C-alpha cells in the first residue's frame, strides 16, 4: 500500500511540474511514477504492488464491461414492446469468507443493473441474488462465481 501512495505522490508531483492538474496529467504522472517505481524495485522493500496493479486494472476493465453489457440489456428490455426478462432468485455458493470479501462481492453484484444481492445465509456460505434475466440458474451462478467472485478474490487476497 505504501508503494501505491508513493505512486500517487509522484503523479501529483508530475501534474504540478507540468503546470496544470488535470485527469490527463495525473494519469500520465501515475504511469510514469509506476515505471520509476518498477525500475527502483531492487532499491526498495519487497512488495506485491507490481503484481496487484495489473490485476486491479483488468478487474476494473471487467467491471466496466459487465456494467455496459448489463445496462444495454436492461435498456433493450425496457424500450422494446416485448419483455424478455425472466426474473428469479439464485443461491450462489461462496468461496469468499471474510466480511470484506462478501461485502465487496455483494456490492459489486448490486451495482450491476439487473442484479441485486438479497441476503446471506446464516452460515455465510451462500449469497442469494435476484436477477432480471434468469434463463438458467446455473448460468447466473456461473457468471457470478467465475466472473465477479473469482476476479475479486484474485485481487484482494
């Protein structure tokens, strides 16, 4: 985490040195700072930062893609005269064990249009999810397990 904050500091220094603070200058500063820190690895204490940042970027890309697809599917169902939704509640067995993992997963599912986390079982091993488009409960379960949960656990563990 220390490396991330140092990278943000380097991005701010770059933005201030370039004369204007904007999203573009901060992004360029962050990328340049990452490069500087990557080359300086032998001089610094060991960190998983350089393995986790690419995973975080891939996770962010995956989430944005899922958000876009979900929005388009819900919008298409709303604007067409025929309703294609088949709502249902699906029980998703969890590999996530800590409060942080379960909360993040439930919130990511709820942020995606067409899905809503409803409840967690007493033994904290099953998450109940309401989905607008349940063609097959197994496909919904698989998309959550192999999509959001797998990528989230890869990022935060």
